[in-house]
C-alpha cells in the first residue's frame, strides 16, 4: 500500500547506532554556527561534484526562493574522472566532499561518515525488501548499482530558519520530487514542516516521530517499476514564530540513494506478477501533483 498508493512511509527503529544519530544531531547547530568565511571556504561553487555549502536563499524551486541553508556531503568516494583520461565526462559528477576545517568542528567528519556508512547499508537492504514486496527476487534491482567503490550516494544537512515576519514567505523548499531510488530522511528537530502531496492532490503533514526515518520514493524507481512504486511530490514549510512553536531552526538530514552513472533505465524491463499489477489498476486515476 505504501509503495503503490502513497510513495512515503516511516521506518521505525532503523539499524543505525543511536549514539551516532545523537552525536550528529548535536553537531548540526555547531556546523551552521561556523564563521561565515569558514562556510564559504567550502561553498558548492568550488566543487565539480556539486558538494559543499550553499548560503541561505541561494536556491529557487518553481521560481520562488527556498529559505534554507545547507551543506551537501557524500560517503567516501574518489572520482574516476581525470583530465584527459579515457573515461566518460559525466564521471566528473561524482567525487570527494568538501569538509569544514577539522580544528573548527573536531570529530564532525568522522561522525557523519559513520552515519552515512550505516544508512548506505540500510538503503541496499531496503531496496531488496522493496523488490520482494513487488513480487520480484530480492536482487532484481541490484543491476542499477555499480560496484561499491564506484557508487556515490548523497546527503545533505539542512537548516530552515524561523520565519519571524508574519507576512513573509515560509517556503523552506518548494514542491519537488527526488530523482533517485530512495531517500532516507532524518528529521533532526521537533518542528513540523515536511508535507507530502497525496493521490488527490492534498498536502498532508509528515511530522517528526522519534527514532524513525521518513522514506520516500524517487522518480528513477518509479520509472523502472513502471509506475508501481510511486514518487510523491513533497515540500517543507519553514517554522514560524508562535506561542506554541520552538524559536529554533528546523533541521533535517536527507540521504539520497542514487543509481549507477552508467545505468540505462530505458533498457531495463522488469516483469511483475499479475496480482501486483492489479494493485496499480486499483489505485485508479492520480490527481495532478506539483
């Protein structure tokens, strides 16, 4: 039901060390509290791999400013691209993260890399379970990934500042779909704000629940499952100052499961059992989403 009709679900008690999650959450205010020059030293514009720091308001979604500040990091990876090398130019898209000065935030890099390693393992286990849920052998989606050393998944650490002006736009990030296979989101503060668009086009809240990840389906997975697994539009509303709301930023840590740079989605055809295909028919018409 969650895969075919919703596209989002909560995963309780994820197999990630609670002490690593707690340590990472503790680091987030320190990360965004670094001197501006230290953050700008690792700005994304420096990286051919689109990894690094983005200032508040630096991005737009559907023509409106996203009121968020963020760092894009990844698990350990060395780029296969070399100047003049005999490899595809698109290999340059993947490579090493930029990290803040260790002396300014000691232990942060090691903590985030430990966290990424565990969520990465979870993502592979989960995609096998997803294949089984759709009536396929557990390894049916493995060919969309490369060897471990040639894969690079992605992550972000995001801060959504409190909106204090009652008339100001509260778009933290506008309506969008994730492009890859699966996203595993740690909502790292108590604020509501994440919203999902359901089959009828309504926006519904996906509030933080302790000791859970929010898992959502990306467009690539929707494509290779012939629309069975549904990618869902989602957005984030920045926290507003109010009597019942904490006057602190909203924090989140999404982990994006990517697919191989050499994957050819249109050349792959999966065959699903008839009883699974009937579930898609039973879903009926889906409203237009943003």
